[in-house]
C-alpha cells in the first residue's frame, strides 16, 4: 500500500481518539451528578465520652484516668463514582439506601428520627448508670415510642409519630417485645384500645387490626415502634451534651460507662485506652448497632487497645481482622463494667 493511501486513516485515528475522549468526559461528568440508591459507610470521628458529661449537685466527680472513646461512622449517599470507590476500598461498606433510610422516609424525617433516638439514648444511659450505682430515681410511665405510621395502614390518621404507646387493652406495655406480643395475640379485624401519651396527655384510641402485608395472617396496627425512655426526676443534675457529641444512639453504653467511672471512687479505666459502641436501655441492656467494622477500624486508628461491642455484633467486629486490639463482647452495662474491671494492669 502506498504512503498516500495510508494518510486518510492516519489522520482519522487522532480525530476518533479525541471524539472518544470528549464523549468519555461528558459521560463522566454526567455520572458525577447521578446519585444511586446506596450509602457509603466509613470510619467516623471518635470522642472522649466524659468530655460531654457534666454532673452538678451530686456525689464527688472523680477525673478519668485513661480514655473512654465512643465510636461513630460517617454516612453519605453516593454517586456512581463513589459507589465504585466504596466497593474497592476495604475500609468502606456500601449498603442499599433502604437499609439506612427506609423507603418513604424523607432525609429530614430520617434526621429527626435519629435525633430523637439520640435523645432517648442519652436519657437511657443516665438511668442505666444510676441504676447500676443504686441511686434511686423517680420515673414516669413506661412505654414504647411510635416512630412511623404506615400510610393507609390501620393506624393512619389515628396514631402519630412521637406518640408513646403505654397500654394495649388497658394492659401496660413496657418494652417493644411486650407491645408486639400484645398485638400479635389478637385477631385480624379485632378492635383494640391503644392507650397513648401525646404531648403529656393520655388518650385511649381504637384501632381495627389489619393483615400484615409481609406476614399474611398476622395482625398489625401499622406502625413502627422504637425504644422510649420516660421522663425522670434525677436526685442531682446530670447533663450529656447531645448537641455537639455526635454520638447518636450507639454511644449509649459508653456514656453510661463513663458516668459510672466519674461517680465512683474506684479507678475503672486505670490508664487504658478503651473504645466502645452499643445502644443501651434504661435497665442497662446493651443492644446491637450498625457499622461495627468501620467503628473498630476507627478505634484501632485512635490507639485503642480494647474495644467493647454488643454481643450481637461480636462476629462482625472480629471480621475486621485487626491486629493489636482485643474485642470484648457485652450484653449489659454490668458486663461492660466487669469487662473493664478485668483488664490487666
């Protein structure tokens, strides 16, 4: 083939390459602005729990000898690029959006729900700590909080998010399990009386039980329920700064542990660097949390030698495969205190 015959093709390839490059750039630009139904979860900031705790008018406060860190995760809805980056980064988990924010819940509603959960967790942490220490506290009526109402469900227009369910057919309910069992023991089509607290006023409301869409044959009210910590009259002032701590509900166990150490003469921490995560109920039960793998990575990066996690999250914490740290599984504030007390000097 002559040199003249090759010239058109030689001139074509640079032009084709340029066009392909421009098209790729345009597609890349578009993908940057396209969000996908996923959240990326990576290790978040840590905080020394006692930095956010203030006690006034009560027992002598004993400064902490060591560190008690609460752990967090950072969450963000992602675009297509960040989705791929998350899949490739061993320190990041990518989870479907509805795992973090259920379908039908707006970002603002999700934020408000998390703030309410944080408030309840802080109150529960205080009560759990005082209960462990044997400090008597006067508490209002127990119950469970209505966190969501199913659109077009049996309770739509009757119950509102924020209501507190305190009784079913006039029988008190104190926990989520009690409320669920009380409803499940009825029949579809039954009319049940639900006693609620709404803006500090008690109301008896009737709801006709419907058929559960995902579990046919099981009666339902059509609400999502969450933990509720009743108001309490504390014997002295305890404040946990929920505005700046950023701990969320998963910091409850560590708040309680820090408060116990501050209010006892015993030096529990004894110079150790301890991190932990776990929800807590007012009676001291430690519950599971999300993002445990990212949290233990954050703890290791902060220099923690020991990490407290809920029993239900123990296998996930071990799966992080971190050297140089010891994972301690607990299911109550009593077990958490004993775990710390048992650490080597």
